[in-house]
């Protein structure tokens, strides 16, 4: 049986910051099939920059680092859902 433990490691803060930054530019055009899509809050650039600095200051094993990576994925999914 192969181990997938490496798949569950928390990403480095720089990777999380890059993911959050890139998802701000993501565009998708799919038909959500009548699904109700959650709203995606738009953050000012100054707030995003401040959040990136604060996230980078956290220890690499901080729980918030992994949670922010999950949040970035959910925001990207919500954008795709909304079209």
C-alpha cells in the first residue's frame, strides 16, 4: 500500500500567497447547472498585500497557513460557479 502522507503536508506560506494572488485573476466559464453560488468578496489590493505580509510572518506549521490555502481554493470554486 502506498503512502499519500506527502499529499497532506501544509503548503509553504509563499505558495499560499501565490495561490491567493493568482486566483484573483482566475476566470472560468462553466454552467453551474442552477447551483446557488456563494458570493466572492472583493478585497482591496492594500488589504490583500497586508494579508500576504501577515501570512508570510506566520510559522510554516501554523494552522492558519493551511486554512488560507483551503480558502483560496473555495474562492476559486465560487468564481467558477458564478461564471
